[in-house]
């Protein structure tokens, strides 16, 4: 009963509800409940509230009490939106942890968690529905609204409030909706609408065999209508409705014939909601037997789960980790549980869905940013009602309304794309998934061929269970890897554009063997910098402190930070010279140069520019899988879990862009990315080849990649982290300070750092400028708090929150913006 859920309040109690608004507010707001809505008040439902003078929002009921707020008079809620809660208690507990851990506001979490289709906009618009001759009885208020609508056709909620002289108009509006007197246009109504399609069914009269036989005789002189009827009978063997479009495609009769049969009352045509997510394209079957090594690893994972809630599965590329995941998922399903399968990017879901859809049938749902709002709402509802037992999704999937979660798989757990940087909450989905598993009592598997140092350290220290899978599935050896020295090739004048003679020879041999090639260049675009050969002028973004990248496909110079673009320069604006050169290269230029060298080969690019539309990524991958493409050129997207049978060669165009990045995780990430790229080669029944071009052939990390020496990389990096005080030996919190005036920013950042230093001493580093010191017209400085294991991180966070509160209250610094990033890596 509602009374039980709200705390057993009496029917005549005056109730107050704390609500979460989808705004970044430091505190939740309290509203008063009209007595007639008391029975509908349940935590997790959405309510419509006025916040500020004019704006209305959908808020979530967080808690219910009889205590009014102390410092302001509570406004009344306007109405209750839901019949049942859309957010459950475990989700709220998860949100609470995220607020505490990542130092954000609950409204930030709500905005990130709920699909846009479950959040209401500004104002509902009412319109008059065509009604029949018989009208249901109306109350005086309902009659008044209908009379005004008859005159002006449309009204907003604000208009109804003015007309009736009261704010609680939703009961009146709801009554008119239920009586089918009005329609609601979507502004303060829900953005979600079910997808509907036209269906055709046979009138009941013609379901009698004798009547149907006479109908066939009558239609002999109308061949198109007869074709339509025959096609319907073929498609509807069980008498079920047939999609109108399917009937048109099958019969070739044209819409006129179907309309004529509807006019004769032979067909009934009506709209029905359909599932946006029903996709029959995935018809690949997945039948497999585990190898001895896989079975031993699976047994070990299950054994570890007896004592540990989190297990790190360290399996080399192509070792068959996915098959172990499937067996673990089967077990969870047998126990009636739900499963969350996290993937770092949408690029990974394409092939995994192909493999798993038919295996698990309609139990699988996919959740990622390429789905539109309506589809995301459908997935949300299907997770909440248990239709989807398995969710395959990107980082935002941790917010879905699971009720019976038993297993979480975090595939490629090392991936940096599990980290959300903007906007808040700036969470790490892998870490959030571990806490989510704790809340549900679920087991968590972290899988990777190149685990993050933090996870490997936790496993080494006994915090996580640890299982290793060291051989590739089917006994296929790891690829042969070699380093190609660019300086040596240049010295011998054997470089052609960006390709060494060795790499070109490898490509030629791979194509001759009917194998495919993947080339990796970790920069998109055509040229990374335009420069005047006379004076050295370089065009920069007008909003950010970065040079513009030339994209040949658009013919323009683009900023990869804010999206600004301008025309390509033909004349230097500084000295008037026409000698403008394009330096550096991205995937676009690699593709162009390679096409000149191999004009008969089919090539494709896999990067952010080529995958902007919804189905483009899947199309590129399917074309490569079906061998319609010989060479795939891509950024790090090609490294992330893709599995192609025909790939015999991986070429890394320039490894140095990874190795020389000025960040404490640069070498760890370089190892991970190069090892993952190498793992795309020779994944079926033969050994592949990896050719890495570099200016630094003796580099330690490259040697470790070649030797597949993860333990060596881990030991070297861990020693350096220990020496210089970086995770996992310390905890990092980064504060970004921003302002449009660099002088105001410098003064404010120095003051904030001084205040923090008074509380935390040498743990506070900075302020200093980041690599890119201005983005979107805001100048940036950053302060780093580095807390060692002896320091209480919760006390550090409390001190930071309190300091920022007083800093922003100081009128001298009110215009300065700050952002907190906990674990900024």
C-alpha cells in the first residue's frame, strides 16, 4: 500500500517531500503535498513542481515526512506523474554513494542517470481531440477548459492555471485525458512516445470459410485487391495482424488496393505500438566448447567467487574471455538474476551483439548513446520490469533500474573511456560497477589482456580474486611483432610518405596471401597543423589554445576541443605569403597516401569522423568482416575488442605519439593500446604479424610490448609510481578553476590553493596551467590534491567541499567556476 511505502502516515497528515531536481543544486528542495495526493506519494515517483518564478520541472521524490523545511515556506507540488516509481531504493543508494565519492550534486546524477525521455520539459500544451456525438459527463472545471479549447484550439498548463485560478490543475487535465477529450503536446508531458506502425487484420466476418470463399469470387475482377488478400492469407497463417508495409512489399499491390479493401470492410487498418529495439539482423549462432585452459579458468573464477566479490580475469588477447563470460552469464540466468555487461565504447557492442543475440534470445538489451531518447526509455522500462535479463552497454548502463542484479562483467576494464569527464558526475564506470555490485550482492568480473595498474595491484594485494588465462583459444600463437626504425629507414631513403619499405612490403605480402590489413594512427583528420613556411604563423582556434587540424573531407580547419572551424588558409594573414604547408598527419591523410600506393585496394577509415551517424560504424565493421574492404585505417577504435578472421597484418604508423604524451599513465596506456592493437592480428587459426614504426626503437615500453611482458611493464611502472607518489599509492583529486579573464583566474586560483594548503599542507600542488590552457573561451588552471594512504580521503573531501563553499561565497571570487574530478585518470 502507498501508506506503507511512505512511512505509514495517516490519510489526513500534511506531507512534505524532499525532491531531486535535474539541476546542479547543493541541496535538495522540499515541497508540500496537497492532501488529495497523499495516497499517491511514493519515493521514486516523478512529480511536477514549480522552481523559481515561472519554470516547472519533473522532480523525483526522494523522501517523505511530516516536517516542513525550516528556512523557507514549502510550495505545493503540482501533480504526480507516475503510477509506479521509476527509480528504486538501490538506485537511490547508488546515487548517494556517487554524490559522496565524486563530490557532485544529486541533481547531477539524476540528469546523467535518467534518459531524456523520462525528464519533462517546460510546459504542457493541450489541444482539442475530435469527439463523437456522445460526450461523457464533465465537471464544471472540465467544461470550462473544453469551452476555451473549442475557441482557441490550444492551451498551455499556465493558461489553464490562470483560467481556473489554481495551480493544482493536473487532476482536471488528467480527467479530460482519461475521457479522451484532449490531447497533450509534449513540453511538460513526457518526451517518450511509443513507436507505432500500421497493421492490417481481416474483418471477423471473413474469418468464416464460406464468407471468405465468396469474397475470393467477388474479387476476381479486381486483381490487385485479390493479390493483397492472397498475400495477407499467406503472411497471416495464424490469423494474426500483418504489418501494412510488409503486406505492400510482399504483394506489390500498392496502397490503393489495401485502402479499397478497407473501404469494403474486408481489412481493418489500425496502428499498434512496436518495439524499436527488435532487430532480427543478428542471426549468428554461438555454439562452442570451452578448451581445457578456459574450463580451468572458469572453475578458478567460480572458486574465487566463494571468497571474493570481485575477480580480475587476466587473459591474453584472443584467449576466449567472452566465452567464459557467457558461461558465467548462463549460471546467473539459471539463478534468476540480471546481468550487466559493460563495454567501454559502442564500437565493441557491434560484434558482441552479433554473437550473443541469438544465444540468449530476447533476454538481451543494448544501451548506449547512439540510441535515441525513445529507445533509451524502452530499454529502461524493460530492465525495470525484468524483460531484459542481460544488458550490454556503455558506462551509463550502471544507472539502469536493475532489481535482481547477480553478475557484472566489465570487459576491457583498463579502458580510459570508462571515465566520464564532463559533465558531472565525473565517475569511473568500472569503480562504480564494483560498488553497484556490492549494493546488489552481485559478483563482478574485471576482464582484460592488459589490466589497469590499479586493478592488477588490488589483485596482487589480495583485495580482488585473480585468474590468468595465458593461451589463445585454439592454441593459435601470439602474433609475431617487430619494430621498424623510422630514422634508419629515412637514413637509407626508404620511406615513402609515412610508410617504411618494411611496412609496405608486409602489406603487399599480406594482400597476396588474401589477408586483410589494419593500420593504426592515433590521430584523425588530414594534417595536424598548418604552418606558413615564410614566417611560421599557425592558425589557432579562437576559443581554445590549440592549433587547428585540417580535414580534407570538409576542406576546413577544425578544432577538436570546441568544434570551431574555418576555411583553409591560402594566404598567410601575418606576412601575406602563399607558402602554407600542412604538417603532421592523421587517418585521413594516411588513407589518401595509401590509396595512391595501392590504387586497386579497397580502403575504409574507422575514426570519430567516419562514424558520426548511427549505423555508419556497424556498416564499416560489417564491410570489413565480409571482406568488402582490404585495408582498415583507424584510430584507437580499431584496438577495442574487434575480432576479424581475415586480418593477417597490423601496422602501427607512428608509436611515438603515444609514448611521448606528458601524463603519468602515458607508458601504461601506450603498452595497453599497442598490445590491444596487436591482438587484432591472427585471431583464428594462424599467427599474425604486427609491424610498429617508431623514432625510438630502443624504448623500454616497445620492447615490453614485443615480448608480451606485462609483468615487466607493471613492475617498472609500479616502482616509478611509488617513488613519485602516484596511484595506486596515492589518491588524486583535481580541481579545475576557470574564468574568461586570465588575471582574475590567476588571482582566484592562487587564493583557493592557499586556503587548501592551510588545511592540507604539501598535499596540495599547484595551481598550474594544463596542456591546453584555454577551452571554449575559458582560461583554465588546475590544483591537484595528492593524498597518501595514511590520509583519510573522506576528511580531505569534506575539507575540500567546505573550502569551495566559502570560496564561492566570497564576492571577490563569485565569477570563478570550479570543477572537482576525483580519480582524474
